[in-house]
C-alpha cells in the first residue's frame, strides 16, 4: 500500500467516515478532530497494513478506537433527550433566529421530516451503551459484517450479536413510546412541529405521509419500522444533504444542552 494509493482510498471512504463519527459524537468539531487524527494514525501505521481486511475496515477500526477513547470520558445522553432539548430551545430566541436565517439563506437549509428522523435517531442512540451504539451504526447503516465489526470493536462475534440485539431492541422500545409518527400515544411531535415552523405553507400531514414509516406504522411491524429508519440514515449524508446546515445547527444546540444537563445532574 503506497501513500498515494492510501490517499486515494481514504478520500473514497471519507464521506462515510465523517458521517459515522458525527453520528456517534454529535459534534462537528470532534468529528473533524477525529478525522484528522485517524488520517495521521493510519498514515503512520500504513506499513502495518497487510490487506487482511479491507482498507475501509482498517480505517474504521482506527477511527472507532480513537472515538471510544474520546467518548468513554463522557456521560451517555438520556432517552428523553428530545424533551430536554426542546424545552431549552423554546426559551432560546437566538437558536430560532439563527435557524430561520439558515433556512432563508443557505442552500442546505431546507427542512424535511426524513432529515429529522435521521437526526432524531442520532440523538437518541447516544443513550445506548457505547458498544451498542457503535455496533448498530456499523452494521445497520454502514453495512459491515458481524465478523468485521468484531475486529473493529476488538471483541467476539457473539458479543457483537448481543450488542446488535440489545441495541436494536432498546431503540425500538424507545421509539415505540416516544415517536408520534409510530404511536398515537407517542409524546414527541417534533417532526410535525418543526415542519410547521420552517414550512408554514406546507401541509404537515401530507409531508409526513410521504415517509413509508408512517404507513408501515399502521401495520404495527416494529422490526420493519426500525429497518426503515436505518434506510433513511443510509440515504442521508448529514454533511451534504439539503438540510445539513439546519440540522447541524440543531445538533450543536442539542449537544450543548445535554452537556449542561448532564453536568448539572452530576453535581
């Protein structure tokens, strides 16, 4: 593996690597730092790469290890993160002013329910134990095989299957009780509320019905609903989508709110 070939292949996986790191850190700044550190670490260890795995798997292993070191010192978020961050947003005039500015001026400032579904999963997944969160994204969104994930996480295939089963079950349970798109008793209405704010002339119900999730929810197939969420995440690049500027602004707000919330409750 020459440096030139490595650089070419690294660029080829950079988009997926960035979105993966953003989704597990919920921080643009941390993502950029980890991308930089991953590249330097990989370049320094390039002589050890023997092609026993794909370069993508090897690089994701380096990035995951660096991310784990970064994240283990942080407290996990809570399941009702959307309630906490929504309450904080309602009293934050600057947040909405900046959001509306982005909406009006940025080519990546659109709002769509599908984008928010992906955003919501990112935030709630941070309530999972770290290994479960990593395994879920690696398998369900970035399509690594179980044996590859075992190598990336430095564990056994049996443990990866456990992480996937428990993580998937936990996320299904959380959304079943919180997502109003799925359950009429769900407490979260952010998709419809935000659509009303950013697209006041648009019929919110018609917009939501465009998502197959809503139609599938009526059939009560929880596993299929989870798979549909994962399909949405696969299709959306949080750095390049037509809503990226708006959603990244929202994510930064949520991260700041959760850091303050966790610090306050720790004290």
